[in-house]
């Protein structure tokens, strides 16, 4: 049974004639890690700022632990926040930065010192309390910013693309570190990101947004495997969206070939099929590896090896589809060669239109 910590009900936000959010509702469970994911301008940062109290909603309400916080000032909400810019104080030491929120809350020096020491151990940066922030690396600053936000024992932890400025390897390490810290403290966390891999790795609950609206929420694997609409399918994981139709007996006609898959639409209906690149299986025509039901011939347009996997662009008439194959399942084919394409349509999503 879920334990709702934060409830967002019918929140709308307009900036003049621009509607940044439109009737957004979301329940956030206690102790969960929620990722707001979507393209630039979809409203995810505006929603986070409304939760934090930095923006006022034009309509709608927010409830924390059953009590309304809709009109409550940001500094009364007791939330921890990490910004993309980190917003550390460069003239202060690490300890002074981490203790800043405690100092504002009139905590005693002994309590401040103890909390700083505890958090430096947690973020695995002991013995740097007196070091100036300006002397830290990017990853160290990231950890200090997280420690500062956690120092006040926030009821909610909010992050606005805090890892976007890091290089790829450090970012991946910090994603793991952030998830471990969140689990250790058990703090309810909401993170804004446009990075799909980051959201898939971190989230207990994924919230996909577009044009100020929530398009789908759910566990990352559920959203990935069963996207609610064409946008979610295309945005999360870049599915192949291929036009098809329903033939006699309700069987799907895909790329000119009638498949054995019965689609849940009426005969002659036009549909779109979302096919994940990893669900496209390739083989050489006429080999023992060629599936019996494979009726789609394609030509290799592009291929690149990425270590553990390889990516392919295949042409079937005037339609191009992408495939992603494990290294040990690659056919011995090059650009210009013909390959056989096999797709299990039980793994695909089919949409009207």
C-alpha cells in the first residue's frame, strides 16, 4: 500500500499567454525517487520550482503529509535543493557551505560540526572541512552541494539537472552515488532531467512530460516497454515508429509483409508500430539462423560497433529502421549487404493512426 508524501492536484501555470503547465496531477510516495523527464520547455523545471515554492501556481494545490503548502513560502517548506549551477558559496569553506542551512535555523555550533563531519563521511570526502570550495574538483563540488541540501534533514529533496555539467564518466559515477545516498537517507526525492539513461537508472517512478502535461507515469521498465503513446515511445529510447495497416483476419501488415500477429484494430485500419531497436533481430538470408517467419528483407545502410553492442540502420524500401544487437548476435554483414529482419510483435506497441 502506497504512502503518499506529496500530492500535486490540477496544477496549472501560465506566464502571460504561455501555458507552462496544464492541469498536472501527481502523487509522490514517501521515500521514493521520482524523475521528471521530458524535452526542453516541457514544464518539468517549472513544476519543480512550484514544488519548491519559488513559483506560485496559477491554479491547483500542493499537499505535504496531508497539509496544504500551496501558498507557503519556500523557506518555510524545509526542502533541500540542488541546482544545476550548484550555487555553492565560493568565499566559504566546505564546512561552512554544508552547515549554512543549519546556521540559518539557529542550530548550535556543536550540532553543525557534528552534522558536517557525519555528511563528509557519507559522501566519502573526510578531512576537507576547512578546504575552500574553489579548490574542489567538479565531482567534489557536486557532493558538497548534495551534502548541504541533506544537512537540514529535508522532508523533500529536489534536484534540477544537477549532473548535466559533468563529463560522461564522472556523471555516471555521481548517478550511482546519488542513488546510494538517497537510499541511505530514505528521503523522498524529485529530480528533473532530460537524460533518458539517467532517469531510467535513478527513478522508482518515471514521469514523462510534454507541452506542460504529464504523458505517462510508472516504473521505468514499464514506461519503456509499454509507452502510452507515440511521443513516449519515440522520446524514451527512440523507438522505430513504422506505419502499418491491418489486413484480412486482423493480421498486421508491416513493411509490405503480412505477419502472423493479430492487431487489436479493425481490418484496413491504419496503425503505427513502435519497435525498439533491440527488438529487431538480424540474420543473413538463407542461413540456419534465419527465422522461419522472417518475411522482411532489408539492406544495411549504416553500421557502427560500440563495444558490447552494434547499431545498424536498415532500409526496407523507403523506410529506415534502427537495430541494436549484442556483439555475439551480429550477422557478418556490411553496408550494402542484404539481411533478414525478424520482429516479435508481442514486444511492440501498436497505436491507432
